[in-house]
């Protein structure tokens, strides 16, 4: 199993990357975490021969803008989009006219599940918990092929993030804030708090993504964040578009 980072920016696309999107490739499924504009690169790593799942943490534009590109794909085994409560209504509006091709008009079957109420309809184990942010956000913990992957984005340090991350083989967190930066009204991780979460949770590895496009406007700033995070938690990587992590 491996994770491929298709988009690693938060907020908007720049020369450093597309907005946030990551692919978990397993033997049986292709599972996508969030659908920023990095989603348009999915066909480089996914031929549609396996069932495809997209797990949406929330509805901020940088996490769903890539849904506009769904019409380019040919998912032979279909697509399941997982969203929080009320997701069907949101997606029927956003992925529909006059904005883009509606889900029902895509050239493959699409199903929408609302989590956590319909989580038992998934063919793999997922745990979701609400995270702290300005708008409702779900964190995910997936159990796949004997490994665990936790995904926490658009949040700050909070008890539910810690619970989802405990003992994870790979913890993926955002890193929107610069070192030392905090904003209680708009919670996000900085390198130090992401590393603290990984350490306290006993995670085996940490991957930083969702770097604010405005704050991390050049690669050297991501490198700085990585150095600082490693002071607390050495087994960390700063994701970039196209980077891969084996789990």
C-alpha cells in the first residue's frame, strides 16, 4: 500500500502545488482523501479498474474544487463519494449545473454516502470524528491491509485528532500555519503542533500537507517547517505534489 500526494497546497494553486488531494492505493481499492485540484492528476496513478472512493473532510473550496474534473475519468467499477451529514444536498448543488457536469450525468455510476451514519456501507474500516475548525470538518482513520492511515486537515490540536492518530502507521496532517503561528478563530496546525500530535499519539510516521499557499509560497519554507517538525518527531516528511509514501 502506498500514498501518493496529488495536491499539497491549501487555499489555492501556485507553482508549489495544486490544492489538497491524496491517493491511497491498495490491492482492492483506490481511495482519495479530499478533492482539491490535485484530483485532476488521478488518472496518472489510477486506471479505473478498481472501485474508487473519495473521502471529503469538508466543503471548503480548496478541498472540493477538483470535483469539477470528474467528467474526465472513466471509473469502470464506479465512484463512491463520502461526505459528512448533508453531503448529498451540497454535492447535488456544487457538482451540478450551472457549475459543472452533474453527478448523474458522469460516464460511470456515482454513489454518495453520508458519514458517519452510512459508514457501514463501506467495504473497508473507517472511523470518523469531528475536528475543530471554523466550519464542520471530519477526520478519518482508515484500516487497510493490516495498516492504519489517519487524515486530519483544517484543524488544530484537539482530543479527537489525538484519538484518530493513536498508533497510526501513517498520520497525515495539514501544516497551514507557519512555525509559532496560532489563530484560535481559524484553527490549523503549524509544524510544531503537528509533530507534537504525532509524538503523543505514538504514530509511526507523519506526513505534512495542505501548506498554506500564501504562507508557504516557496519550497524553502516547507523545508524549514520540516526541520522544525523533526526536532520533535524525526519520522516526518513534508509532502510535495507527486511524492509517495509506502505504508
